[in-house]
C-alpha cells in the first residue's frame, strides 16, 4: 500500500469510528447480520438476532407479549434489580 492509500484508509477508519461512537450514545440500533438476520443492538451485552419471518411472527404477537408481561409483572425482574438485591444482602 502506498502512503496515499494508507492515509485514505486511516481517514475512513476514523470516520467509521466516529460514527460508531455516535451510534453508541443513541441506545438501540439495528443492522443486517452476515447471515441475513436482523440484529438489534443495545438491549444487553449481546445483540438479539432473528430472521425476517421470526421478527414478523414476534411483532404479530406484540399484544400477547404485552398482556403476558402485565399478567406476570410481580414475577418479572427489572435489569439492575439483582445488583441492588445483592448490595442489600451485604448490608445485613
């Protein structure tokens, strides 16, 4: 690679890095995975990836999922509650 090619590649990588940093502050994002699935980033440590027909089936069930969550609210945990519970145990 020539110096000019290296400089162009460096500039491209800097621009991509800047874009990725901005995306991280937005929260949830989507992209098409290498295998053709839809990946949702920003919900947890790993992306949630499903194929198109799986997302469509899940989205069609959205009312059922919301009802299930409401019916089971007392059994469901909120992210971060486990940490608070462990901190409380240490205070006893």
